[in-house]
């Protein structure tokens, strides 16, 4: 798989580390059923507090810079990690940034509306457009882009989560990175686990695995946004589009994508007890921070599957930590001790 023909903005600094969860494993003991857990630290990065969206933005902003854009616009929920990192990366590249943010989560407390990612989006200098939850934010963003273009500006619009086929290349490249690291560490992962929101992280991994001659089922996600069937269909379509962009005539079978919807809870951004347990457990045993919207629910799903015997004794599982730590400050009240 050759991705050098795609322009790429320098937003990451080499492979993110993989480490074993030794203290968590000791704490859980027999609950792990002999499964070995590892994490890939995609929550770290040199821009905007890091996170998985930087991998996507490398390709999206690379193309924008190649087209001599002066402005980027994107969309997301009020506490969008993608919006925060787009604003940070745009500042790093010297581009203007505008964000169209929807009130997609049913809460209006001061922590949620003014802290976490919302605070950082302002600090990074983005122009914010607040919309009701039911608004078509992408249509609003495209209309704004057309207006700016009529004034002579050069504008690129990124989709939710940066999860276009071009953005998904970031996780196609990550799949190769994981395979190389696993080989160097003498590991063979039975599963690579990620959260699934806009589906681009899972889709990119599946496409990258297929392009590398590996089974795309190696990647699995837990949906935190769309219902299971919808998330699976979206992920499959994006993975196929990403493979088409990579080239080589490869495709994916209908059963190539595994998505679990059992840990989504009542809806996107709505806390669950499993998420709270996962966040606290990782923090108190490993000193690592999961976020309340994406990785917290996905890790809760992984813990459930390990505890219920989904994996065989001795199998090794990799959890990709996708970031989103600023969201913890927006959800402060949900972690208040009784």
C-alpha cells in the first residue's frame, strides 16, 4: 500500500506507542480469563491535546494545503473532538477555521456548554456557528463555504469526524503501523478494538488491513453514535470507498465488518454505568484517561466481552485509545463521587 502520492500535513510525530495494561490485568485477575490487553496510545499527539482525528486531518489538511486553501470548515456536536483538533491543526497550518456545531446531546449545563472541547475550540481561534440538534450542519457549512468563495476565499469543507475516504487513509496507514509494531513486539493480536462514531477509524483500519493482505475482521468497533446495523453499513461503505482510493482492485465482503451496538446506551453522548466503570478503572489502575463519549463506552464493551468469554485463553487484544480527554471536563458532574 503506497500512500505517498497523497499530500500529507505534518500533524503526528512517528508511531504512537503500544503498551500492555499490566496493573489493570492484575486488578481484574481471573475476570480476564487469561486474555492479554494492550493499548495503542493514539490519544497522544503534538497538536491540540492529540487524538485519532489527527491521523485523518493529516490527509484532509494535506489536500487543502495542496489546493492553496486559506480556510477550512467542519461540523460536529457541541463537544466534538474532531472540531477541536481541526481548529488546532488549522492554527498550526496558518489557516482560518470555522465550526458548525449542533446541540446533539440533551444537556445544557455550564460544564457541557462552556468547558472541555468548547473552551478549546475558542482558544484555538475558530469561528463558531451554533445550531440546533436537528439542523443539517453540513448543508449550513457548504452554504457558508459558497459565500466565502464568492468573496475570493479558498475554502475546504471537512465532513463529520473527518471521515471521508481521504480522511480514512489516516487509519489505513495506522493499520500498517500496528502490524509492523506487533511484529517487532512479537505479538499477534486476535482483535484491534476501536470506538465507532462517524465510522472512519474502523473503516480505515479495515481498508488498511485488506490492502496489507490481512483479514479486515481483525478490526472491531463498538458504536457510540448510530444503531448497530446502521453503523455497520456505514463502516462497510466507507471502508470500500477507502480501498477504492488506495487502488489495487481490492474490495470487501459484506461480512468483513464487525460492529457491536450493545454498549451505546440510550444515545450519543449519554453516559452509561459501563462507561463510568471503564473510565474509573483505567484511571485508577493505569493512570490513563478514556473519554466519556467514545473510548469509555468502547472499553466498557471490550471489558464485557473479555469477562464473558468472547476471547480464548491467552489471546491478545489491542485497544486503540482515540483521545477525547477534554470531554471529561464537560462531563464533570457524571463522575462526582457519591
